[in-house]
């Protein structure tokens, strides 16, 4: 098997990936803060993490993926300012609900998005509120090793004690200090010192607070990932993923507190997905370009067409989302479905030298830091190649989809549900065309015509499933 190479954000180099305990691979994926809906920018980050996991599985590794749910402690102002408020508590006040209801509602919505995009569920999903003890225990270790101090508002990590604190994000600490727009607590030793534990404000009753050796309060944002990552993956594990916006604060702080607690590097590879722009701009509700996967579906697009669109850009490249681009992705995705439905009748066959060459090139791109856009180019070359048989094309598409995650095998199985004959096939094709054109009344008339001939139609996100009555 060709050596898998990945870009390590910590070293800023593409390096050979060597698991600590092969064939096992441990991955920690930064999960959502469940105070609001996840948007398609988040979706791109999780499709990237899912792609990584699928490539590892495709390579023969046994993958254990852990994902956190931040349901407490995610502070505003990147955890630096002193007036930071917990986003979950803020959302609860705004919506006049309990923090527990807020967290559960947005957690459920997040996993609905995950399922729509055919993203594998994590091996372990862990909530911050279920691991308060582990976080307190880790803070104790950080404090014992001399990296923490207590002030009026809580327990802080002393970044000046950690040599190389600025290295991960290449931070200009002096420049940050001069350019700060917000005054930090004068009791803090350094502007970059971050909260390990925040004390509850005695003037304001919190819904989420716990007793600790330092006083009643709640954990800071960063400590949860360190505590839960090490609990489920050990004090040394292979990969940590997240969005590129995590590097300057969240992951920089994780690296610092990890090593302060255990005395050595915990994570071997840090991988980060780049930003998604919307029509060239940053996504924001104020700009009315804040899109969820549900919005994509309401406009008639298959969520897996959005997944296909994400695969057309390398995970380390900024991507510009446009509706025109999504339309092209939907068209490409539907073409693949059409090929699968056409080719699934072919008998299985051994791969010719030409087909094997396509397979080799596809895998080479995958193993070179997940170069999926180049792998997709090979896919379309294979599809159009006249020397490669339909049976070979079907076999390769199904095999490659183990990584692409477009659910083509399920589509193929749907196509085999019932033999309908040429007349019904033509009616179904015409009905699908009308549905895409949003001519619902005409499409419904064709549905009645098909049902009158003894068939029943079930419309799913994968297309129309036809069964005999």
C-alpha cells in the first residue's frame, strides 16, 4: 500500500502518516458548540473529517473517532476578554428555554445534518457537561505543574510559563498586546492567559455550574477537548481535526495545557479545514447569506450534491460557495447516479490493466494529503474512457465511493428494487424531469398514471423508489 501523507498544521509540512499503534488510529474531531444551528461552513469541516476517516478505513486501518459536544463553557470574545459570557447561557436567555433544552435541540439538529451528508457517526460522542470531573482533574495537574494561577474571576493558564506558546499559530504576542481592543483583567499576568475554570458571578444565577476545589463555576472552553481526548484516546494519540479558525486560540491553548499537564506532546498530527466563503463573502446572518443544509434541501438540492461540491476543492483551500456551483455539483452527482443505474446490470468482472491504472492513480491522489479534486478528475476520465467496460466502471465507482461517501451503492440497490419495463422507466424519467423543473402538478399526473399500472412510488432524498402494489 502506498504511504499516506498528511499536512501537519503544527509543523506546516506534509509528512508520512505513521500510526502510534497500527492498525489502530485515534482521531479527535472538534465538535459543535450547540447554541445555534450548524451552517454549511461547519458542514464542509465535518465532510473533511469524514473524508479523512474514510480514507483511513479504505487504507485498512481501524479508526476510533471521538467528537465532543460543547454544551457549556464556550465563551465570547475568544476567551480573552474579561466580560466573556457562556454562549449556551446567552442562547437560553434569548430563547427563554433551559440550557439543557437549548443544547439538546441544536445537538439533534447537528446530527440530522451529519446524517444528510452521509457522514459516519463518531465512534464516541462526548458532552462537556458529562465530563466535569475529568476537566477538574486535568486542571489540577496543570496547576500542580506550575502553569495555573487563581484570580478573582477564576483559574487562569499562565502562557508565559509555556515555552513556545506562540509557535503553533505563529502569534505575534507583542503585537497582539499593543493592538488589543478590549482591556483584559488587570489580575491576569498576560493578555493571552486563558480560563481553565470560571467562577460563577454571585450577582447572576447560572443554570450550569459545579463545585470545584477553587470555587463554584464552570470550565473554560479549551479544557474539555484536552480532558475528553485523553480520556478516550490516551495521553498520546494520532490525529486532531478542526477548522482553521481553531488554530490561533482553541488549538494553541489545547497544545499548551496538554503538555503542561502530562509533560509531552499529546497529538501527532493536527489537520485543519479551510474557510467556506459565500459568494465571495464571509458567512453572516446580517448579510443574509447564512445557509444551513436544510436551506439547501428546501431549494431542491440533494445534500449529497453539496458533499460532492465540497469534494471538488482541496480541504486546505478556501472555497467559494455559489448557487451556480451547487447546480453544477447536482448535475454531476445525478450523472453518477445515472451511470450507476445503467451499469449495475453488468456482470462483475476482473479489472483490466487500463482499469487498474485508473484505480492506482485515484489512490495515489487520495494518499497524497487527500487530493480528492485530482481523484475526481481521474474518476471522470475513467467514466468517459471507451476502453474501460461498463462492468469495470461500475466496480470502480462503487469501490471509490467508499471514500467519496456519495452513497452510490445504495442508489444502485434502489435501482434493483423492481424491474418496471421500458414504458414505466420512460414515465419515471419524465416525472423526475418535471420535478426538477418544479412542475409539481404535471409530475403528480404522471405519478397517478404510473400507479394505475400497478406500481407505487416513494420519493426519497436519493430519488424515486418504485415498488409493486
